[in-house]
């Protein structure tokens, strides 16, 4: 990572991808069996780690795995495996080793000394990818906060600008003082980043209040499940799309109209991943608030990945952490244009309530819109209300809260026919002078799909 005392844009570590040389990497995974009582099991996924490494710009030249009951406290790997890894690094001329596990600060320092090359863990790799893909000020600030919080306990390992102070005559004292200085600088920047993000959150809260009267749908899912492509197909939003992990970090919201004239807002959100770093969840809480405040979630799954169960489980785990309450959710099996009939039959049996979609062919898009329209109709009411002539403000607010179909003026009041959704019905009841004459709740056609 960048030296913490260097000045960077918005205090961030953001470095464009084309400014970094391509590195040769070896991937390492330690499968922790957790056979001791109370010890959790942890299995490495080097296929996903390779995709993460390639997204970060590395050239993967080798892999190494080890199965252990518990990790080695000094180097995670056993002594023999460390020697084997060193030989692999030398034979492939690698300058980077990436662990699928999280490394303790001491483990990282020890491994770099033993292997004579840079060592990253899974969290550090994901933070690097986020830094490369951060495009807006908000996402850069969020990534910077996560990086600084990750760096703080590991500063001794990353600290290199006073390496000559490592020991010997004349080397006592200043080194430790400089590390403490850097720690103070990092803490100050963390505090400033949190203040900046709090300011952005206030602005977002204002935007959310303006959207309160509208139905909101959020696209969630594992990274590279095709959320942004699906968003572009439905809304023509022009969201950045690329076949790589975490291509989209910023939430994008667009207004959508169904075939029967209902309007709602659709938001594309950041993708999730297995064992997502806690720092990122906390730092991106402002962006993920779009998920928490949605009325309906479209959980988009890559039907062609072959890992649907694991991906669904990983996303559900993050949703439980960021959502205050369980949200109505519709499972969307995307990229069905890439699956065989046999796989499609298996998925249909495993997820009978899911919608099959393809952002490429457009399959299932109308069905998604119909599901939203059905939910909107189930919550709306058709009203006839009287508004006194001296309550023109209330009449104007009716146009903001509801779809007004007609207004007839009589001697001392106006007769208004309108259609209002569930959340705005309560607000309408609070308007001064408004008297409800007739109310009918829409009875939607039945649907076999539950959300």
C-alpha cells in the first residue's frame, strides 16, 4: 500500500490501473478443518482468488494449498510448506504472493522475510480492487477509510521509509517515534474521512426523503452476477459494465415505468463477495443504505456460475448485516442464455419462485416489471376526496403524493379522484381539510410467486 504520509487525492490510495506494472503472483490457500471443539472450519477458494487477482492486474503463475487443523501462528503455513512456497516463488520468478486467508500483522511480516517478496491477504487484495474501481468522491472516501483502518494495526509491516533505523549504533529511538507519528496521522485521516462521509450521508438522507413517496427496488447480488447489465437493459442507465469483479462501486438510481403506467425507482448497488472484509461493509454503509431503504430487493444470481448456493448464502449474510429488517426479495437467475437446458431444469426445481432473466437477450425483463407492477397495485387505493377551496396547499400536495385522474369544482370544495400507494396513503390522511368520500383498495390478480 502507499506510504501513509504521502499526499493523495481525498486522502485516498486510489491509483489508476494503467499506472501499476503487471505483477507475477502465486496464490495460496490454507484449509482450516476446525476439528478442535469450537474451532470454525474455513475453506479456501483459489478459483475466486484467481479472478480477484486478475481483476487487480496480476498474472497468476502458480497455486499452493495446505490442509491444517489450525493455522501456524507465525506464518499460517507449516514450515515445510513455506519452503515449498519459496521454491515456487523462485522458479516462477514471482514478486507477489496472495493468500486467500486473512493474515495477522506478524504473519505477514514473517512471510515477507521468509519469501523475500510482497505478501498480500484476501482483504488487502479486495481493497486494492476497490481502489482501482473507485470513480466518485464518495467511493474514493469509502475505500480510503477501509484501507486506513486495515493499515493501522499493520503499520510496522508496511513502514519502510526509515528502514535504516532497524538496529545498530545510532538507531535507538527515532524509528519507534516515527511509527507513532504515522499512526497519529492515520488516526487523524480516519476521523476526517468519517466526517466527510457523514456529510455525504446527510445529503443522501435528503435525497431519500424526496424519494419517500416512491416505490423503490434495489438490485443486490454477488459481484459479476450481471446486475449492472440488467439495470441497463431495463432503464438504459448506461451503468459501467465489464466482465470483472467489483466493476461497479457506486449506487445508480433511475426512474422506471411499467406497462400499466406505474412509476418506481430502481437502484444498482455494489456487488458482494464471499467473506467480504468487515472494513468494507462498514465503510460502504452509506452506499448500502440504498438496500436498507428499498421496498423490494431483486437478488440477482449468475445462473451459469455453478455456485448459486454459495453465492446466495454469501449475499444473504451481508444483507442480514446491513438491513434493519428482512426485506421482500425476489430471486432473479440471470445469464440464462449461458446455461444448458439440463442446468436450467435443475435451477427451476431448486428455485421454483425465481425469475429467469438474460440481460443480453432481454428474457424475463417484462416479467420483472410485471412483478413490481403487481406489488404496486396490491398496495394502492383508489380514492374520491373533497378538498375545501381555501386549502389550495393541500390540493397541490395531493398531486405530489398521488396520481390524480380528475378534479371537479363545486360550490365550496373540489372533488378529486386519485390513486395512491400504501406509504403515501398515510401521508394523505394528514393533509389539512382533506375529507375522504370513497375508498377502494385494488384487488390484484393472483400470483403464484411469493416475494
